[in-house]
């Protein structure tokens, strides 16, 4: 295997040769050995925008997970190739909702609600998919009057949906859906969880009629590890601690924290704090450790003291980055993510609605 310094030389040399013809995007959860080569580092919303800002680049190398590369491909110019350095870098949450189960749920919900709008012209239900989903599901939303959201704009997107619909079907992440809707004043009792293996998702027709948000039964295995007990321990050890968590954490954890927001929200909260602040963070460890190194004037630690990396984000090893960049130097495009037009077109509609819904 190539040594660290050998890989470093190879990646730098390939990037130099390729110049502006390639742009490397990196999600905040990528390891430092990869982040150092990224031209843009950001949360998933920022990276979706970054994919659009470099129409001159021939290739976009996406250091992140599969759904992010799909989104970049949908938003990029047709002539641009989007490359995922390791095709095994997926997202277990995104895999928890598939198009067949969502279509089936939609048909069952239509049997309860019909399709007539109410007196204010709002349709019975609007589908909202979290960015962490396959392109198919974004396409489903585009075809059915729905929209995409990320963790940084979920409240704005839900407002958009409630202006047009009486209810929302939210997938795949139950926690982001519940936390966001709760903060907007939707009672938790009016958010049934949809179980795809049961008729009407396991609810009665009356419960579905009363529902404001129907939550898909998906979750992030990294963020579901955070607990209220960890927050209590952090507060006992550091009375002045500020606890900030990602909204993919379960509701009791978000409720017990001092703040919740996207990865960019977490980065900005720390950047804005006075020297000597203490933070306990509930999100992926690569980001938390980078922030701790970057801000030695603060005390920053992860709520979970057992290391909690996102194992699929971690699959982007610098060796894969070197491999795809050197292939580009040779004129060969490897690991291209290409969303077929029949999916990309409606998915783009749902993504453009999100980009336009920004407050
Ligand atoms: P952000 O949108 O906050 O970057 O989150 C992406 C993600 O995968 C969180 O698990
Ligand atoms: Fe998916 Fe969770 Fe990893 Fe984010 S942290 S990419 S939601 S598995």
C-alpha cells in the first residue's frame, strides 16, 4: 500500500495537472486526510450549491456519500462528470426508504385522503424527502408536488409544504421530521410513524386524518447513539457546557440540548463563541475532532465517548482520491455517478423548489 506521504504527493500532483478542470468537494464528516484536498468543504446544502458554482469544471469529485454525488449530478451541467471516489460510500439512512415502499404508502394514503383540495386550496398531503435519500425519492417528490429539504432548511421547507398541503409525508429520517415539526408547534401526537409492513402504516384512518406529519421509520445509526444520559453527564462534569446536537438525534436528545442544527450550524456556533467556551457536540466524530483541533482556545468534545464515525463517509480513503484523480489526468473517468434523465428531471424540480424556498 502507498504511504501517506506518497499519496499526498500523488494527489497534489494530479490536482495541479488538472487545475480548474476538476473541483473536489468534501463533506464536513470526511476525515482530515481527505478534507485537506477539498476545494469546498461544507454541509449537504452548501455542497449542493457548490456543485452548481463551477460549471467550468469538467469533473466534480465528491468526497461524501452516494446521495450527495447523485444530487451533484442532477444539479451539474450535462457535460460534467460527477465522481464518487469509492462507490461503496452509501448512507444507511438513505437506504431505509425505497421507491416501491414509498409509492405503496402514497397509494394507501390517497385511499384515505382522496385528492380534493380543502377550502384554502391545499392538497391533502405533500411529500417531503430529506436530502439523505436516493434520487428516485427526490424524483417522486418532484412528480407529486413535493420538495427536498436538508437539515439546514427543514423548517423553511415544511412551511413551504404547509402552505400548499394539509399534511406532510416526511422520509426517510423520522427524527429530523419530528424535531423540526415539533419546533414549529406541531403536536407529537399528530405525527404517526409509518410502518411499511402494516396496512395504513399501522395507524387507523382517523389517526391519519388527524395527522399533520407522517414520519417514515428511518434513522441515522450514528446520531441515534446519542442519549440524554450523556448530556446529563456532560453538564455534571462541565456546568458551563453548551450542548449542540444534529437534528438527526432522537427528540429527547434535541430537547435536552442547548441547540440543534446542521453541521454548518455547529461549525458556526463554535466559530462565534468567546475564547474559553466549552462545547459538547452530538454529531459525527471526524467533524468534532477537527473542530477541537481548530479551536484549542475552547474545550470541545463529543457527547459519546465511544468513537462514533460514520462508517460509510469513512470509506472515502485518500488512496481512492488519488486513484480517481490520476485516472482523470489520463483522460479516464472512473466511478461516475450518473442519474438517468427520467429520474433526474423530476428530482431537479424538487431540488430547485428547495433552493428557491430559502428564506
Ligand atoms: P448536514 O446536512 O448537516 O451536512 O448533514 C448531512 C448528514 O449526512 C448528517 O448525517
Ligand atoms: Fe447517513 Fe448518518 Fe452517515 Fe449522515 S452520518 S451519511 S445520515 S449514516
